[in-house]
C-alpha cells in the first residue's frame, strides 16, 4: 500500500542516547517515512516540549507531536515517570505514546501499558531491524490510525 503523502504526523522522540536518536532519524529516511522527527534527551525536556516551556516555547519550531517514541531509561526523569505525567495531563493524554526501549523486562511492559502506553516495542539490535520498525510504525500510525488534529489541545 503506498503512503498517503498528504497525511503525516510529527513524531517526538525522547531518548538520552544520541546514537539511537541519529539512527532513528536515518531509519525514518531510509524507510521513506516522511514525517518530521523532533528529539529530546530526557523526561524533563519531553514535558517542557509538550507544555511549550523554556526553549520549546515557539510552537512553529516545536510543533505538537502526533506520536511520542519514549525510551524508559533516561536521566533526570525516566520514561515511566514522564508517561505517568503525560497521561495525567488532560491536554496531553490524547497523544499516543509508543515505548521504544532496550528493556525486555515483563515488569516494564506491564507498567507501561498500565500507565497508558499505546505500544511497547523492544529496540531492534541492528539498523535493518530499525528501518523495518520505522516502516511499520509509519504505516500503522500514518496510514491506518485516525488521530485528532495535532494542534487540538
């Protein structure tokens, strides 16, 4: 099924590993998922971005995401705590959050879903796997899922 190029979403990735962020950007390009990817380094920055605080105040430079890719293990505020705050905030809880992490612990998966994650995905171990994952994410979240207008708050 060809991608509907008129429909795209803004993806916000929260991950403290710069290599993972760069690889994800490259994988999105390689997979021809034409959505914009914005990145933050931890849960504190994620919430600042979503609430348009500090350096993220300009909504033209930092648009509201239609999807969040969330790592669990980050400094300052980890993904679990950030997810809990996102889902507790009436202005943010409608944004789907996909946990994308190296953790394969059942406890993390159960807690993630319990906090309101839309999906839990273990990061692939190689670039080809990441490209395949980005294709699947792009296909699912752009082609099949109906999301509200990203600027709805």
